[in-house]
C-alpha cells in the first residue's frame, strides 16, 4: 500500500519533529558546499591519506522492536523467509546490516505492537518467549560478526519502584542470562526508550554487569532525542563512568545533523541509536543524506535505522517504514526498494572497527557530502561514499590515495535514490581506473549515492521472484488446538497484552487463546487494554465469529472491518483501532459500535442477555454485506443495522482489562 513520506508521518515519537526544527536552523550556517544549487568547481580534489585520522566506525544497523515490527516475518513460508533474512543480514548480498538492535519485551505496546516478556512475574524466567531470540540467531548465522543491542520500551508491572528500580536491573541481568543460553553475545544495552534517564540507575546497571560477568557489555545512554544527556555526563563523573556510548535519536533534519561540544569532548562513541524512520520505497534520499551528514556534521559513528522491516499489518501506524516490506506471510510476498540499497552502499563496503578519514570526509562543492573509511592494517582497504541529494547538476571529483593505500582501479556502485526502477538500485558500474598520478576521476550525478571502494560487494537476486501479492483466502479458521501451550498463534499480532495458547477453561474443549497479563505493565504507548489483530485488511464482505469466556469480570470484544490505528482518541488520548466492535460485558450487556475516522465511538445497537455472561462461554459474531451489518450472540441475531463507515478490514479480539479471559474457534467466512 502507498505510505506517506517519512517526514510527514504522524508518530508518537514527537521528539523527532522537535529536533528536526532545531537542527534545521544549523543548516543556515553550514559550509557553502553542503547546500543545493551551489555552483560546482571544475574538479573537486580529495586526498585519501593512508595515515589520516578520524573516529572509529561502529557500524550500520537496524531495529527490530518498537514494537512488533518483525512480527509477521516469523510466519513467512520458506524459501521466502530466508531470502528476506538474507537481504537484511547476509554480508555482500543486501543491506548487510552490522548491528541488530532488539526490543526487550514487556507485553505492552511500544508503537506497533507488544512484544513478550521473558519474566512476567518475579523470579520466573522463560527464555523462549517471543521471536527476537530467533531473529538474532538468524542474523548471527549470516554474519558471525553481528553486534547486538538490547533496549526496553516498557516494563512489567511487578517491579517495586517502577522502571528506574533495582528490579529492572535484575530483569536485564536475567535477559542477558537468556542471551547466554541462546549462544548470543550482547554488545550494547540501553535504558528506557525516549522516556528520559536516571543517572544513578545507570551506575547500578554498570555495577550489575560487572558482578554478573557481563563486563564486556557496553552501556548506552540514553536513547532519547537531543544532546542534554552528554552535558549531564560531563557534569556528573559517576554517570560518565557508568556509560560507554552516547546514543541519541533522530539528530538530523533533511539537510543537517545537530552536534554537541559536550558530547564530542567526552571521548565516547556517539551513536544515532535510532534514526532513519523512512519509507522503504520513498525514503532513500533522506536516508542517504542522514547517513553521511551524521559523521560530517556530528562525528556520529553508528547509524541504526528504525525499523529493519515493514513486517506488521497495514492497520497499524507508520505504514511502509523500514528497509523492505514483508507483511503478507500467507502468500510469501515481499518487496524491496531503494532504501535497502542505500544502506548497502555503506554497509557492504565497511566493517565496524574501520576508521573514518576526516581529511577525506566533508561537503561536496556542488551539493552533497562524502565520507571515507579505511580498514586497519599495513595495506588497508578503503571506501568513499558520496551522496548528491543536495545537488542540482553533475559534478566531478578526483580521489587520490596516498601512502600505503591500494593504487588499483576502484569498484563503483551507484543507487539513484528517487528511482522506482530496480535497475537503478545498487548498480555495479565500470571500475574507475587510476591515472598515472594514482587519481580516480568520476562524475557524480545529482540524486545518487555512489561508492568507490577497494572492497568486493554483491547484489542478491531481485525481488521479482517473490510471490505476487494476494488477499488471504477465506474461509479462515483458528482453533488453537495444534499449538504448544504458551505459543503465539500464526498471524495473530498482539497490540497490547499477551494472547497465548493455553488449555481451555471450564466449559471449553482442547486449547484456547488466553490473555495472560494480569497486572498493567509500565507503559510506553497509550493502548488502554489487551488487543490482538489478525487477517487481511482487504477483506470486504464476511462473517467473523469467536467463542469467548470472560474471566469473572470485564468486557470481551470481537472486531471486524478494522482499517487503521488512530492515536490521541477521546478524553484519555488513547490509541485505538477504527472498525466495528461487538462488546459483551460480564453482566450480559452487549453493544454494537463503530470507531469512526474522526476518533469518536458511535453506538449502533445495544441490549442485554437474560443472564450474566461471566465465567461461561458465548459465541460473538459480526456479519458484513455491503453496508448491512449484523451482530449475533450464541447464534441468535441481536442487531441488524445499516452503516457505511467502512467496507473492508481485518479482524481482532480485545478485552477492556488485564484479565485471563479466553477466546476459541475464531472463524472468518465469506458472505458473497
């Protein structure tokens, strides 16, 4: 589906908009060569000094989390799933990511879903919940040098003292213990995503890492927007000693990245620990500029894109963000765009541990930027990446290596960032020879990323062999009986809480779907209560039904024709989903309602059963044929209304509170 450009997407990460406004002011004083439209000189000469100094390169990465962003990738069939993983992680094939940052789950919504916690109650650890362990192992199998980074968005509700507590330090030590059990070495560990920081807590975290045998794990602070955290470190020696990396979010506008004298003076690596947030089809231009500007403007040495993949339902916010699309597991369809290949222009031809060459990194006279990196060793490899997103005309550059750098021809790769033609992405051009003086002369076109390198690279097979997109077949039925206890059912994506397979409660048969979280977590987002989604948003006329058993009290809901997430709805400013709902309360009262595009809830019909609905099984149903809508309970029609608000959408299950209520025998059947 088409998605808006990244700079106009509405997102709860409000900090990016604020930082973009601030840093755009810096562009007014940027060097002339950084601005579009500047007349280029005849040839811009760049010398790559073999002994040139610069900061150590820490890598190019992406995020799985914030949250549920990789949920649908798990359910892909083979061989498509492996091909997608290759495009993300396999060196010399696709994006060739070097860092994978994952969410440490807490069963609460963290933007695009809720990820499972490894420790839902004090002292009880389950190291097999969720898919992040699986994803990290898949990444490691493709790249043995992969670096891993863990971060929390929310936290379980059982912590004594809230997020910044000793309980949370223990929680993180248990998570690292799970990583050990999975054979995974964690390189970086952060605090609370975009929720501020507690300097003293970071000291406790650092001490615990040493005590528990994880002294090699580097502490990142503070995964928030802006550079104030660096100033706090400068003014607090204990905080400074407890942290190894300064990690900030979204430091760039479209034309410039912010910087901080205090951060530069700390002598610590500076990470864009969440950046990017661009559409996989339309975000390459912005991404190309950010990746280079982050070092040229700010001396940032790691770029970590949010997210790795658009692998969530299109009824959930920030549609299209990521390096590729993989949200149709029922067909295996996936899609690539220039954004992935823009990442590849740097990541395929560098390695963490290389060094930037500051004297060969800067602004192009005709608009754009360039960065040069070289490997360690007596005969180092080197790579120069040019981006001309700020250029209006072609420009020539002459690149000359000195000292013990290789003198042979340089490999050339180019991506036209605004092109929709895959033939223009990551094109291996003719090698660029050196003249008798050892100089490589090249003309750079506007709107491109061009890499000159001594390193080999490769482009994986085109996505043209991916299966075609298609609507999920009906009928669809899920009885949950064939899953292991505690499993997540195929295609169900939790938005809040945790819906897992469990033995059915009294009156049921076999296995059911139980919501397992009974204590409200420490939240990052504002999804008010447990909800899970499944199915195809393109479904039109169908009937959906499911059995439900309300555990003592509360309300259970069946959703149909769900089309989109809306934020800041109602007086509590909560995040909800547009679509139709049939609600059944423990008292026996039922309601048929619609959440409208203007974020209001309109009741279409209401009534009551002759008895209480608590602790007993009832089948809820919704039927859609054009604008005719019916609601049924236990097979009897209780409402027949006409409403044309939505004519398509997927289905869902929800509760109004954190109870162990259950659902079973979810069925979706066509009505026409």
